[in-house]
């Protein structure tokens, strides 16, 4: 079993590296359009210019790549998706800034968020700029060739699925610092949050002139891909002490922890530490290890696997065989050896 897990983990790392290369290649033009759009904006404010530059430090190839791959999967081209890919990046970054402000998230990993570096006011201004620029790009694309009917379908998609994401944020607010939330409630919230990726994959299918069935299949693929991606982040947050501490103090508890707390014998051991005014790294490591021993990590890994399987099942309904979409999904799988090795090294 140990050898099988090591092989699976090794294949997983190789898959992730392949996916990174695919994403960067497919998403480069969309990301370049984002940079060009924002950097060409003239401003007399040095602070605003600095904040815009900071917002561009971390590339987002993912959304332009996904929309490109989905267009090609139904027989379309990547060229028709560049403007929309850039637009979705800016809209997502704007919403991400809002989320960081709501969650009081000043750092993500080793890097300050825009909110953490420039404060709430400047972060909101940048968010406004991103929203306006994002929608302006779509309108300009309509003027240069995208048919009105197709644009209408895309706007309907954005309105429907991104509103669902906003609803998920309300659920997130309600679950902040709550210890009595159930795994089912958490999973329902995660499914709603995955609406953004469903919108992205659907738009790719629409731009590629996919059939109604193909656009629907891409949408379902995107939903389950989004669920798997969010679940993976839930598990990874248990392995990053700063993020785990922030989630305990300011956000909802990670799903592996919620699963572990369903076991009465371990619930007090976990909640007694979570409730402490000061959480040390030793406390956080203990919480993560108890969570793993209680089966919280493996339950989430199983949910990831189930979501990946469902995502892949919809690929067969699409016109062109697309190994890249399948690889994108399977690269999200996580194996016990991966998180156990991390816990042992902490």
C-alpha cells in the first residue's frame, strides 16, 4: 500500500507540473491583455499606480486558460476567448479583493494581499477599477465582432452563476467561527462557490459555438472541477499554520476539521484548543494531527476523488477528445502520503 501511495503521489506531482505548463501556455495571451489594459491606464496618482502594479504581481493564467481549453474542446479557437478570459480575470480579482476585506485576510502565504498592503480604502478603489475594466472589455469585444446573441448568453451566464457565488458568501459569513456547522452544510456552501468555474467553462463552450448539450456538459464539468479545487484548498489549509490560524479566528473552519469534530471523543480535544485566546504553532500542529487521526483529511480526499470522477464523466459528452481537461481534473487528487509527510516535517 505504501509503494502504491508513493507512485500515486509521484504521478500526481508530474500531473501538476504538466497542468502548470498547459495553464501558462493557454492563458498567457489573456493575462497579457489584463496587464496591457491596466498598465496603459494613465493616472496622476503615484499611490494608485503602485497599487495597480502590485495587483499585477501574481499572474492569473488559470481563467483565460480554462475558457480557451473549453472553446477548443467544442471545435472553437483560443483567439475568440482572449478578451473574455482577461475580463473574467479582472472580475475575479475584484471579487477576491472584496473577500479578503470581509475575511480580514492581510497575507496569503508569504505575500500581503492588496488589502493587507494598502488598506481597505485603496483595495476597494482597485476593486472598482477592475470591475469597470472587466465589463468594458466585454463591451468592446462585442463592438469588434462577438454577436449580440452570443454576448447575451454570456451575460446571462455571468449574472446567474456569479450571483450564486455571492449567495455562498452570505453562507460563509454565517458560518464564521461556528463550531456546530455540519459537513453537509459546508459541502453545500462549497458547491455554491464552485459556480464561478461553471460560469467560466460554460462561457468557453458558448464562445466555441458548442451545442446546447456540450455547453451543459462543460458547465457540469466546471462545477465539479471547482468543487474538487475548493476541497483541495480546504485540505491544504490544514497544512499551512498561518492560514489555519486565520480561518479559526476569522473565517469558517476547514472541512477536514468539521469532519473530525463529528467524533464526540475528539470534539472536546479540538474545540478546547480552538477556543484558546492564543494559538501557538504547537496547538495548530496538534489540531491538524488530531484531525488526520480522526479521518478528517481522508474524508475530504475521498470527496475530491468523487468530484474529479464526476467532472471527467462529462468530458465524454464533448465533441473533441480532450486529455487536457481530464488531466486538469485528475491533477487535483490528493493522497495520504502527501499530507502525512507534510505533517511529519512540521
